[in-house]
C-alpha cells in the first residue's frame, strides 16, 4: 500500500469521529441525559480534530518531503505551524458553513491544490463533518434551553 494512500485514509479519522454526531443527533432529541453529554463531547471533538489532522499532515511531510509541494500552492518548505493554521482554517470553513469561503476570509496562507484527489475528498468530508457537528451542537443547546423553558412553564402552572 502506498504511504500517501495510508496517510489520506488516516486523515479521514477525525472526520469519522465527527460523524459520530449523526448518532448524537438521533438520540439527542429524546434522551435528556444523552443531550447533556453531547454538549460536552462535541466541542472536544471539534477542538481535537485540527490537532489530529496537523499531526497526520506533519507525519506525511516526514515520510514524503514533496507532500507540501504537491498538496499546497507553495514553493518554500512549510512547518507544523503553517499546517496547524491550515487545519484551523479548514475547521473554521466547515464550522461556519462556508461563510469564510464566500467572503474570502482565511487564517492560513496555504491553499490546497486538487492535484491529489484523496486529499481533496478527505478535506471535503472533514469540512462536512465539522459543519454537521456544529449543527448538532447548536441543536443540542437549543433543545436544552427549550426543555428548561418548558419545565419553568410547567412549574408556574
């Protein structure tokens, strides 16, 4: 198996963790205890995902020195800081549902090229998963606020 293919498959791991939010969404509506647990789990996943992606891209750079030249539109070598800013940028683009993409806001000077279809697909899945996790988190918060409001209304009656 090609090293690059292995790295890109591993790059999907944070997205798969974030896709757990689909399961959270299903149980979140009916189970109050699970909803409260989701309020703590999803932010941890969203914070941890860019760190994991940065480490995976750094590992890929150590195995394949031309990774940055093939993946990003840069001519100079890049470090872990630039990769981390790229991961934060991709997380922000997914979390804000492409608001940053539309208005051209960026945290990172790195722009990925689509010369590697596996990398582009993994970024697409990752951004979709982050957007889904943010949506589930917002739904959990909204349901929790609504349930507190409904309980207060019942007590007043």
